[in-house]
C-alpha cells in the first residue's frame, strides 16, 4: 500500500444553549413555522475555486429557504440581529477540553467569520474562534505512534438541509448556532485503523467532560487524506467511528484507480482538446423509447452533449464499489448545475436509448466507436454549466486526482461535494468582542479533570464489572446510571447496569426503538422494581411498551405486567386445588413442582421471591389444615 | 503601513519596528508564534497583540508573555485590478452619492480592515445586475456613520443632489447609514423644492462584505427606481420583508426605522408604500408625485438648527421646558403621549414658551395615528397654550420641518401656517385602515 497521511477533525456538539444567542440547542420535531427566502451576495473576485465562473453563476441564481420556528429560533439565527455575546459556558467547556488535551489556551479569543456560501449559514459565514493550540505535550497515544493535536476551535453548527432542488436549497434553522468544538490533529496518522483509534480516544475524552451532546449526529469526523502520488482530500461528516477505516481505505482505492485511469489516458494519448464541444441533440433523443429520457424531453427538456475522444470504457470504469468515473462526473454536474445526473456513453444503450440512437449521436458529434460522450437533459443554460463542469473534471483526469472536499456516504464511499477551498477566507467577526481567557483559566485553577479512566474507575466502585462500567461510559449513560443508583435503595447496581446496557442493546438489535424512551421513564421503571411494585422479570416488557409509546404513563404500563396480592393468592389457590392430590402425597416436597406451575401462570408479573414465599406459606397452611 | 496600536502594546511593537500587517515571529515563554500583525481597534485594551495565524485565525497574545518579536516580512500594499465598466449609451446616468454607513464600505479579506468603496466597479463586482440598469458614477461627498450627521450634512446632500439632477441625471441614489436615514430623507424632501425626479435613499442593515448582505437587493431596487420609475419624490428603498424578495419604496417623510437590526426595519407610517420593487419589476401601490424629466429642482438650504425634540414621560417636571428656553432653542417638538398629551403640570411652562415666541409642535410617541388635541381636557389646554398640532407627522419629521420652517420665517403665524401646510407629503389628508402594522396581514 502507498504511504498515506491522515489528519482528523472531530466536531462535537456541546450541551449548552446556542453559541451566539440564547436559543436552546434543541432539534425540532415539527415543520418550521415559516420559510424565509435569501440569496447570497458573492463577488467574483472572492470566489477561489476550480471554476469560479460556473460557481458564481450558480450561486447567484440559487435561492436559499430558511425554515424558522417562532418558538425555538430567534432573530440571530436568521441573521436579522447581530450575534449576542459568546456563550460563556461553551467557552468554559472548550477550555476544559483544551486542558484535558494538554493544549495551550490563547490569551485573547477572537471570533472569526469563515466564508461559506453554500447557504448552510444564514450569514454566509461560519463564526469560529481558535481557543487553544497544541504543543509537544498535546498528544493522543496509540499503538502505532503518537498523534499530535493541532488546534481546538469553538464554532457554530450549520443549518440542517431539509430539501435540495435544482435552483433552491431548504435549510431548517433549529440546528444553526449550536456550539461545536472542533479538534484537529496533525496529519500524523498512518493507517486507517489508527485513525479510528484516535477518533475513539478523543471522543472518550470529550464524553468525560459530561458536557457534550449525545446521540446520532452530535459527533462527526472530517478526515483529511493524502496519498503519495494522489491528492489531498477533505472528507466531511463521518458519523460512525467504525466507518473511518473503511472511508480511508476506499479513498485510497479511489485515488489508485484514478491514477490507473490517468496512466491509461496517457497511454491512449488523450489530450485536453479531445474533450469538448457542445451539441444540441434534442431532435435525436426525441426518438428515444419509453423511459426517463423520453419523459424528460416530452415534458419540455432538451438534450445536450459533449464528446470525450478515445475515452470509451474509461468513463464507466469502477473507482469505488458501485461508483464509476462517470459517477464523479455526475456529481460535478449536480453540484455546479443542480441537474439530477448525466448519461455517459459507457452505460448505453440503456434508458430507452437504443444502439441505433447511440450510433446517431456519435455521428452528430463526429466521433467514432472508440470515443465517448456525456449527455445532459435540461434547459440550455443549465446544460452549459453542467457540461462545462463535467468537461473540466474529465480534463483533470489527464493530470490525475483533483483536490476536493468530499462527503462521506453511509456505505463508506465518498462523493464530490465542492472543490477544495483555497486557504479559508477568514476575517474578524466585528460584531463580537474578543474574550479574555484569563478569567476562565483563573476559575479553573485547582480543577482536576476527570478522564475516561477516572470515571470508569468510579463506576466500578459501585460494585459493577469493569465491562459494564466501560459500556456505561461508552454509551454515555454515566449520569443516568449514577442518578438511578442514588435513587434505588434496594436494587442491585448490577441489575441497573445490565438493564441500561445489555438489555437496551439486545432490544435495539431486535428493532425496538429504545432510544425514544425518555430517561425519566427508565428511572421510574427501575424505581418501581426497587420498591417492589414491579417484578424484575417484567422490566423488559415495560421497556418494549415504552418504546412503542414513549409518552405513556409508566404505572399504567406496569399494571399490564404486574399482579395484585389478591390475584396472586387466588392463582396460588387455584394451582393448589388443582394439584391437591400431589400435595397430599408429597407434602412440602411438592413445592418445586407447584412453584413451576404458579410461575408459568404469573409470567413475570411478580418477583419470583415473593411468589415462592407466598407459596410456601400457603403449602404450610394447607398441610397443617390437613393434619388437623 | 502605520501601526494602529496604543499604549503598552504600541511601545512594544515600536521597539521591534513592527507595523500593521507585517509578518512576524513572536517569541514567548511557551514557544514561537508566526503570523501577521493585525490592526487593533482603539477601544480594545493595550495589553494584547493580534496575530493572524497561517490557518486564518486571529488570536490575541498578551504582551507580558512576549520576549522578542522578529519581523519576517514587511507588509506591502496590493493593488487589485478591477476591470473598468464601459458607459452604455442606452442606459440612463445615475449618480451614486455616497455619504458613508454600512452600505458604502467593505472588509478587505486579506487584512480584515474595513474600507470604503472607491469605484463603482467594486460595487458592480458584487452586483453585476446594476450594470444593466444604469450608468453609475460614484460621488462620494463624505464618509460618516449616520448618527454623526448634522443639518449641514443634509444641506450638502441636497445641494449635491440638485446639482446632479439639474445637470442631466435622471435620478440620484444616495447611499446612507440607516440610523438617521429618515431624518435625512425628510430634510431633502423639504430642501429640494419643486422636485420632479427620483431621489432614492438606500442603505443596508447587514454589511456589504457579508454574503448575506441585504445591500444587493436594496441597491438593485434603488437604482431601478432612480433609473426607471416616474416617481418625482425623495424616497427610501429598503427591504420589505426578511426575505430577499422585494423592497418597499417609502415616502421620505413617511418612513421610520422601526427595528434595531432587521432587514425590513423601515416601515411606512400613516401612509402606504409608494411601490414594491423586485429584481424584475416596480409595482406601484399608491399615489405619488409624477416625475418630469425637463423639470429643474431648486435647492433651498435655509434652515435653523435650534430645535429641540422632547419625549415626555409620566411625572416629568416643568423645569426641563424652562431650560430649553434658557438654552436658546428657537423651537420645540414634543413627542407626547396618546393623542398628543403631556402631563398637565408642564402646560403652564409650555404656554410661557409659546408666549415668548418659541413655537411648540405636538406629535405622538405612538408613532402611528394623528394627534388630536380637541378630545380631552389636556389637549384642549395645550391648544389654548398655543401648541401647534403636528397632525400625523412623525416626531423626527416635525423636528426637521420645524428647523426648515424656522429658516424661512420668524413670525409665529407664518410658522404655524407652514407647519400645518403639507409641503412634501408629510401630512396625510386621511389615514387608511390598512396603514397600521397589525392590518398589514390583510394585504
């Protein structure tokens, strides 16, 4: 394998209100109350990218719709009011994390505007502040060597994309402005597995603060990968640590495959001039058979094409599982022109385009059997932008691998998101005053951070196993476990731990949506067991029902799975009268058989110990009555 | 490059011959920091030096920790080449009178410094649409935040606008800070006599260097109104909603900044918007004075600044009225309560003021609606005291108008007559049920 260099950027949402306003950092379940339309003003001279012109055109036409909530978001998120003072609690948490990573906190914290014109921030920039810088002591130690921490920044979370269309993007503003810490490592990581280890270790330190958000999407990794002979890539948004090594090795494969394609291009003697043209082929494709091509043209679309001489077979070449060079081209067309996709010669005949039509297209483009072409169906203006970006990308294949910002997909593949930004355009956020770190550091004098190891040790001292303790920590249930343990007087800590971890895991695997259950309901359930109002055996059923209806009353659900004293006594009476003869014959030795019968009928509704003592009592009474 | 630091930080940087934007290596107790020295706003303390790191972030380094600074590279001025814009024969000429404010400055991305636009080309780089609407010429006359403007600035603006309009401009656009835009717009409404061409005030609530700036739509709308409309009045053209969809054209004497920060902060008061402008078209919404291209405007800058605007409050004492007189003010505008009332206890002082020849004009803190001094006892007493009812004029407009009127006459009767006469649309003959915010939803 070629030498790789990997750096990580870990983004973690903090558990406090938003960074520059007092809105809660809460994601909304419902639809926004209202949508506000904005366009981004970007000047040509400020856009550094591989195709500024196309990008510029696109941005100027694109409408951004922002979904606001009358309760939950305010003027600040919509950029209708300047930011308020930086959230002090967020600064404090960030400084604590920096301390835990042995970083050097800057004296005066300056908020910057990092220009982002994709609409994900209503302002057109992301507010971000450098909190701390790594030095020789700021290390994550791994089996494969130390990885240095470079920087720790505190920044705003972007808005959530609700919908994307050809000329608009809809964002919801509930997520915008949630405080994030961004921890960046140097590119010291040398293998996919080491990257995962670093991510997990940093993640654990973050969780140890107890001040970070939990759940899906609250932590995500960006991965910078560069490969000898290839190009640096910035891969955004890997949410699962398990995906990190897959994403990295697939990125390596992709670059190697692109390099192979490059070699073949050079072998075939393809030059930049072999890619180009712009042909209107609407009249040809009007004759396509049934399919989406025909449908698009019948509903007013036009078809345009460029040629790619001597490229036959290369556009359809697989570069990642299920993704071809053609897929990369399609991503460019989507990003720059907002089209749904492209059609390339290596996938034809298909989509109602017969081999006769393919031949006719070739004739019109004045190309032969060994040449390729790319088609776009849209209006002329969009097609121009789309095919220009496709041609630019295809020409880059002659050079090798372009530097890109890519998005991680769920299967570990990546797709083109935007060209790699030049050095970020950052300028001071003049609406926010600098913050001195000294008062924070002063207040933290004598503060002893609790590291993951400390917390796991503390959990073990509750009398649970180390495995359970680690599981509680990793699943971010420390607080829940400790709260439950302090409330429950009788219940064993081991039972609490296994309910919160292994039972949840087992149920989740069965598809039960346990994550929907509010923590208070879990605690209430366990407290009922603690007070003898619910059998341990019934807990699983109660949790299943709660997952179905998270707002249900726990007591009501518990009633379904518990039995009153009278009911139990009656049940015991019934069993005894049914088995009177055996009882008379065997005396107290009949207990286990009777217990078995009773328990079959109780079905977890009463604690076994209670059943057994009741049953013994009853047997005694029965026998003594008999002997009277 | 100069050095923008003060006090202790200045002394330190000076010692090492450092100037703003120099690339330096700072040696501290903890190690070295390489970066560019950034200017430090004067209101910040003098104990930190701002460094722009290679990753783009600024940080402040405490000077107490700095043991040495080495200059690695002196700053250099970089000229940006911006293509010139050609004059287009078929498009009207619109001077762009720049007075300062958010609308006319931008941040330099390299340095982070704020600087004013110098050429229309810079604006056209951001808003290429403007080149298709008009031939724009930059006419900077001063660069002030609007809170610092004075009546003499109003005169300068009016004089410049009249010169331009009388020498071939189809209309003018005035880029202005938003804080006091409605004062300036009112002033020009009075000072530009016989105006029959569009004079369009425009500003922005989000600075033009932000991608989310409202200036793009505002400027397109303003230039459109100046170049294409037949509105012969002084107007304010600003966002009509939080969306980048349309701008209102508001009569200069009937608009007010009603929100500290929203894009749609300017609201028509007691009068409908004149028009609604989108990127595509101008849609007329109410009556206005029609433009006449052959007309000549007359600049009348006679004005007396000695007018006081008083916001009354419950329990205020009459001594304030007394001191207004002793401070030498020649006129008083009161923003009273409700229909135009003041605490009864100050009425005798008002009466003395009027008797001494100081006109007193009543407007209302309610902003919306017309004063009426005939309904309640207090109002009648105020009328009897000689107070001039300001009809439905905004307090700020009444202030500007009284300054203008005092520049034209001294006699109380003349002053009263002019104040009660509608000169530039500042007094509505009737107020529609539609013209009050809660009713806007009916639109």
